[in-house]
């Protein structure tokens, strides 16, 4: 019984070893890819990426940004299209998708932040879906942090206060804005 249990453990260890070796080979391939991407990116920057304007057509609306903006956002849809030679940057890229929130996508790519203050929850979810489509994982994380629910922890009341003849504070947490 002990011998068969040891044999099972040995088989599991060997199986896990093969899985880990396969995973390591996959990581090596990705590392080589990113090294290649980094060297190509540096070469593109040396060749004036900041001066090249890219034309993007999202659902019929035209947008422009610099090549450098795209290169500064690695592992996004646009970056990956360029690095995999699927987008000839001298031509306009057409994406059959709503342009409604694309200005927010482009704004985030440029400034690493986006103003969401006047958007309804449903719109924020739409923008988050767009960030997901364009593979802007950092924007998705930014929005997840922005949209976190506020949790009520405690409430301390130090007495009612007045402003003029009007009571401005109560001991009811529901009265808070």
C-alpha cells in the first residue's frame, strides 16, 4: 500500500514537473517576444514616433493620436496590432465599434487618467467594457478602483449644530449626503 502511494506521488510530481517545464517554455517565448517588442519600440521612437500621427476610425468617427501615445501603452490592442504587423500605420485603422466612449480611451492612453465624474453608473460600466475591448488593463484597474463601493464603517455624532436659525446636523446617518 505504501509503495503504491509513493508511486502515485512520484507520478504527480513528474506530471507537475512537465506542466511547469511547459509553462516555463511558454514564459521564455513571451519574454523573447517582449524583448523583441522593446527593441522595436526603441527603434521606432528613434525614428520619430512622436512626430507620426495615426488615424483611427471607430464606428465612422475619425480620431488621431501620435504613434508615441500607442507605443507608450504596451500590451494594448493598438500596440499589439502594430507589433504583430497587423496594422500598417500609414493607413487608417477601422474598428467597427461605437465611438461613444473612445475619447475616454484615448484620453487615458495619453494621460493615464480619465474624468468620470459626470457619468452615470451604466455609462461607467460601458466605458469599462470598452477599456476591456481595447486591452487597457491599467484603465480597467483604474476604473475598478473608481467604482468601488463605499462601505459604511461607523458614525459618530457630536450633537446637532445650527446655521442661522436652521439645524444643519442631526444624529441620523441617513441624513448624510
